C-alpha cells in the first residue's frame, strides 16, 4: 500500500463520480481530454485544490486568489469569474451528492493545439476546464503513524525560470524528487533550495519545532501553500513563536518535532528524515496543538460561511 500525505480511506462512491469537462458531465470512466490538449502536450496549465467541509469550500477565496494569480502569470484568460467558478464547482458537488470530506480539484489548460508544439499561438480553442470532486477523508491511522522523508538531490528552482509559487501542470521535478525518495525507502521527498537550505517537500510544505519554536523556510523557494500560511497565522495568534527563515539539514536532524502541511492532510507528522529519527519519532505535542488550532480555524470558517 502506498503510504504518504495523500492516504485516504477507501470510498466506493468514487467509482461512479461525475466529472465536469468543459461544462459537460461524464462518468469517471468516460471523462477524457484531447491528446492535442496543451496540458497533455507541454504541461501548459494551472490547477487548484480545495476541501469541502460540512457544505463549505473552506478558504475558497484564498484558493481562488492563488488560481487567478497563477493563470495571469502564464497568460491564460480564465473563461469565468469567481462567482461562475463557484457555481460550476457546486454543480459537481450537487450531482455527486457530496456534502463533506470531499477533495475538489480544478484544472485549467490553455486549450487545444493545432499541432504538437510549445507555441501558445497554435492554440485553436479556449481553455479546457476540468473539475474533479472525490470523497476523500484522510486516514487517521496513516496520519498518526507519520511519514518518512528523504532529501532529494533535485532542488527547488529559482523563480526566474519556474517560480515555485506557480501551481502549474509542470510538476516533473517534483515527481523526480518523489521517485528518488521512494527508491531510497522513504515515503516522500524533502527538497532544498538553490542555496542548500531546506525549502519544501515534493507536494507539501515543511516545518520543524525546536525548543518550542516553529520554523519553516523563507517562502522564497517553496509553494505558497494556503495551509502553510494558515499554520503560520494560528501559531502567531496563539503565542507560538514562528519564524520563516533559512535553516539546514543540521537543524532538521536535531529538531524536536517535524511535520508537513497540505490542503488534503492538514498537518502530518514527520518521524524520520534521511533515516534519522526526529524527536521521539511520533506526533509531537506542539504539532498536535497546532493541528487542533487548525481544525478550529476550519470550524470557524464553516460557521462564518453558514451565518452569511
């Protein structure tokens, strides 16, 4: 069984979900995109993922802001506004009778190409838009067990050639890092920045706890994670010292606790890095407290949405 931050409880309802492809619903087995699609040909597209909790797409505005920023960065004119995208997502949730513990992924590519090419001017259609929603609840057993990381030799790149903040379809370097980590016997990859400092993981953001302080990277070479920022905010709001700074593997190996953050799993403890046990090799007390604060933040988000 694959073990990692995206482990979910098996749900047979996902076998028959309806997927929205350019405003048309298709059964999971029949949802397809052209081989001339820009995303398939050259990874030319952006995406966003969010969670449905008790009927509310939590932190939706933050996710939408990131999606619109990403689309603008690569020159895709989104064929809808934020209200219209909300309506599209809600239609997917409604047809699939989804109410909570749902993971929603919105994928947008530049469109269909006249011929296989990198040239954006050869695109002959508007953007292709796919929305997939699945019943996905994080496995508590996997979360409590924690994950192991291996430091990949593949670095997080500089923003002048592929900005790490860009949530784009071009994820090959992260896939390579993950493959390297799995081949080394770990669950996922830890990635350094171009200067050799700890940056992020292949699909999540990375934190350590040292002497009660929370450390994470400067943010210059990592994904601008919504959950990452939420954890930083709840730490500061609850008087936990939190620092965005440069630190090395030396600091990681000697940390009291470590964890990763992501939209799907929230906080997942890291119990080993490069074969070295972190702290006592379990879900640390500061990490657990931050997880509780984060769940409370989600509950508040749901409450505020329902009171509007």
